[in-house]
């Protein structure tokens, strides 16, 4: 039981390049989330999904796209990377959107992205 | 929208007690989470409060006052390994959690 995994762990991109970050969970969770974390800004939600085939925008969606073709996977795409997208990206999942100690969010280890 | 405030940094001595405050403004409040995040690692769940009062879990306790929009995380018998960031997160309505900016706690000898 690996929990939430993210690939890659670290990546360097040049401005204008594209890439996809992969998140996978083996806990049969319905909800999945993508966050970015920047110094002094805390965790900010980019996009999230409440089930296979559905996605929704979070607080900072511009410049990113997502897809949830399979329940266990949530992909985050950067079509044309910009230096402002240099950040640490965390994926998370939860059983449902209801809030209780049993339904907290579980986070992946993070992807460190540097855009030059 | 939601507004969550917590101190940016705190320092405390090993063996002491520290209280990290979180104030929030929101409508349709559901509950409040605390997460711990060590440097370079992912956040991990610490506690959840939905009703007023104190929830105790070993050396960590969390308090909530819904009427005041206020919570605190209390860490007792501080250890060096407690040096981390502590994130307050509020759930309201049907929207995903909103996280505060986090409080970086340094435990010194």
C-alpha cells in the first residue's frame, strides 16, 4: 500500500516547455487535489477532482490543466511553463469531500519544479 | 471567501509548552484541521475539530471556538523533532479545504 505517489520528484524546465506531473493513489479515494506551495504563500489549490472523469478549478488554475481518466490517477499539465510556476507541487487524495478525521487528505511527497 | 490567519514563526524551548493560534472568517463552517509539515516533506494530519472544546491526542491538543472563529494547537513537552510548520485548514460549505500560510515552529535546546 504505497498511499499517494508523485512522479517526477524533481524537474528543471526551460520557459515555454511543457510537462505532465503524475499523481497516483491506491486507497480507492474519490477526491484528488493538486496544490502548489510557495514560500510565504502556504498551500494553494490549483485544481481538484470529485471523481473519475470530473475536474474543477481551485484558487490558482491559470496556466495548468488536469485530467482524471482513471480513478487512481490525477494528471497536472503545464502547457507552456513560466518562471512563475517554479514551486513545489503536492498531490492529495481523500475518500470523500465530507470532513472527518477518517476522511482527511493524504498528501504525496511532492514534486519540485524549477522553470528557468 | 475565507480568511485564515496564523503567526508566521514561533520559537520555543525543548520541554516547554507552545500554543499556535489560528483565526478564521468564513461562512458555512464545517470543521477545522491541523496538519504538520516537516521541511522538505508532505503535510500530515494532526487533528480535526468540529465542535467547540478541546481534543487531546497525546502531547498534542487542539481547541476550537466556533463563535469566535478561533482555534489553537497546543504542543506539550516539546521535542526537537516537533520543529516543523503547522498548517491550519478550514472546511466550509461544499468547497475544498482552505489552508492558512502555516506557522514555522523552531524548538531550541
